[in-house]
C-alpha cells in the first residue's frame, strides 16, 4: 500500500485500531465495526476517503449491493445499458475483454491507497460514469445522496447469499485470515457479522429509501432478475431514461443485452477464466453456479429454521420479503 506520507499512514492505523474487530466472511482477514457496519479491514481507509473526497456527478449511475447478491451481473447490465450508444456492437463489446469489476470500479476499494491519483482517475472516467458500492445507504458520501445521480440496488435471499459468500470468501487469498468452519461463519452471519453487514440493515436501508425516492433508487432482487430478466432489464432501462426504449427495435436490443451479460456467456469468456481482481479475488470465482436455491445443499434443518426466523423478525413490517426456493 502506498501512502502519501507517514502522517497519513499513522492516521489510517489509528482509525482502524480504534474500531471493534471480529473475524467473519469478507474481503479481508478481519472486519471492523465502522459507522454501524462491518467493514473489511483493508477498506476502512478507502471508505473514509470515499466519504471525504468523492464528488458525485448528476449523470453518475451507482450499482449498490450487499456482497454476493448479483453485483457482477448488475454491473455488467448497467455498463452495457448506460454505454449503449458508445458501444453499440455486441460483437466487440468491452464486456467481452474486461471483467465487469474492471469496467465498473468500487470507489471505496480503489481509494484505499494512492488517493490523489485514484481521485483523478475517477474524475477522468468517461461520462456517464458507472460505479459500484457495497456501502450501506447511511454511509454513502453525501454528494451521492444529495446529487441527482441514480442508484440501482440488488439484493438476494439471505440463504443463497450466505452460501455464495462462504464459497467465495473462503477461496480468497487472505493473509492470516482465521479459518472459520461453515457453522461458525453461519453463526456470525446470523449476528450480522459479514463484510458490509448486517445484511438486514443493508437491504432495509436501500429498501426504505427506494420507497421514498423511487426516482433515485431502483430496488431489485436477484431472484426476480433471474426469473423474468427481460421485464427487470426493461425496468432498469426506463429508470435510467435510456434512449434504448425509443428505438423501434428495443426488444431486440434488450435481448442482446441479456445475452451478452448471461451467466454462461460471461463464465466462458477467457477474460473471466483467469487472473484476479486487486490481487485477492480470482475472476473465475465471481461466476460459480448462478442459481436460485443452492442453499438446500448446505443447510441443516436447524440452520434453515434459525435463518428463517431471523429473516421474519428483521424484515417484519417492512414489506420486503423473499421467496425461499428449494
Ligand atoms: P453463486 O455463488 O450462487 O453462484 P456478486 O456478483 O455480488 O459477487 O454475486 C455473485 C453471485 O452472482 C454468484 O452466485 C455468481 O455465480 C452469480 N453471478 C455472477 N454473474 C452472474 C450472471 N451473469 N448471471 C447470474 N448470476 C451471476
């Protein structure tokens, strides 16, 4: 990690060391309780820098999510839709030669180091910028909540999210990460301890905001997107006021968008089969099964009962619910 000077490095260490610490599933050996969410240790400073130094533009589009909820898929869809006029050929599309996380960066991750250069590279991105974030709604930089930029949020049923997180984070190259058993990781998850968790407050923060500000936040569920992709892609297109809907062949364009972002298509691309993102996550691990209901192969009856009760208790009265497929 390159720091501008020792003073900055010390400030960063002081901030991180002052926070409560836990082990849990996430993109770092430890999670720190920072502003009411469990922030992976590597990114505490990145979050802090994002909040202090990022300037949203009205044209920005943010893909927001709890980890392992379908972020990669939604980043791909949002990138293709937003850049439809710039990259109209689906045979030579940047998505065929770059992973969605390279095309749609997470500012809270990239601003963890080399702050000045990274701020510059973010402000030089071609507009409209498509960016990602795992931050809970209350921790977003003020310029995002106050500007006219748009947010598309995706969440997933908490059963599959946990299994996907277990399979993903236990394959990460983390130095001195305490090894958790599946049962231990599950207990932590039930207590809200996973990177960017608790998952319930993450979902509810965006859910409530999407109800009060439907022009600002479009709330999606992975299961809905899987079950009727065309319908929800059209919702995204309309939400973003994309000119795609104005053309006579909009259905054909939407079909092409869905195909280029399809699970099997993306998983089979050379660019997604090897190499890693930020030196810690192998690209191939972002494409595992892409199915609804894989949790049934992992959960004991008592785990199922426990998580069902927590979902009921935490989401009760909110209007947000999930079909639990098996
Ligand atoms: P599984 O682990 O259940 O297979 P995220 O992108 O937020 O990290 O979420 C990863 C999950 O989304 C993984 O789920 C992954 O397989 C799935 N996924 C990735 N790309 C997808 C796509 N194009 N369509 C559907 N699911 C996709």
